[in-house]
C-alpha cells in the first residue's frame, strides 16, 4: 500500500494528473496507478515511467486486454519509452490475451526502428499469437519487407505457415489465404 500511495503522490506531484482527486481505497489506488502507468507508456512519458521503475512497480503488469507498458509503448511509437522499459527489465516476450507481442504491435503500426530494437531481445522470433501468426507473418502481411531479412537473421522461419496456410514469404508476395487449405 505504501508503494501505491508514494507512486500516486509522485504522479500527482509531476503535475500530469494533479486536477484528479487522490483515491483512498486500496483497489482504487491500484487501478489509478495502473492507469497512470499505461498512460505514461502510451504517451512516451519516460520521466513518469522512471518514477514507477524507481518505486519497484511490476513492469510486466497487464491490463484487461493483456497489454503491458512495453506493448503499448511499442504500438504507439514511443521509442525512448520502449528503450527505458527494456533497460529496466520489461519482458519483450510477454503476450497479450490474443498472443500478440510488442514486436508484433510495432510491425503492425510500421514502427520499424522499434521493431528492430525489439528484435535484439531474447525472444523466439517464431513466437506465435493465438491465430498462429508470427512476427514474420506480420512483416509480410503489412509489407514491412525491410524487417524480413532481420527476422530471418534472428532465426525466424519465413516459410512457417499459420492455420490458413499463410507464410511470411507468401504474404510478402501478396498471397493471402483466408480459408483453411484443403
């Protein structure tokens, strides 16, 4: 509880949320802190993220969709926030409730520099989401061909197929299967 109160007070003292009342119920405090944490990641507020990091906040906390601060920062193109979270120990391999990772989010949004940084982590390049798709399949589907070589160098199998028969190589060539192969 002490950690939550000190984080909440630090957040208010930074001025970003000073106009909002400070909750006193422990569950409300926890929810408010989580909202501040995820909002800081979305906005790329490294100073606020540092407050959480210095207070020992769990970096891999997930919201109701399974998003972590790292996933949100990557998806929203917040490179410095991604770097700070990784340096502090955030797990780049964590998957949201659909199985997507920060790397998949960065590829989807066209955040190539962030995707390259995430490729430097120790995650399996063939990690699959709930639909059986890999980061390489995302790169192929969204025409992020500049990332396909980097993924292959990392060990990604560009010929691996999802349940519909799509592979990164075929998707990059414009072949999209929408029904299971026979």
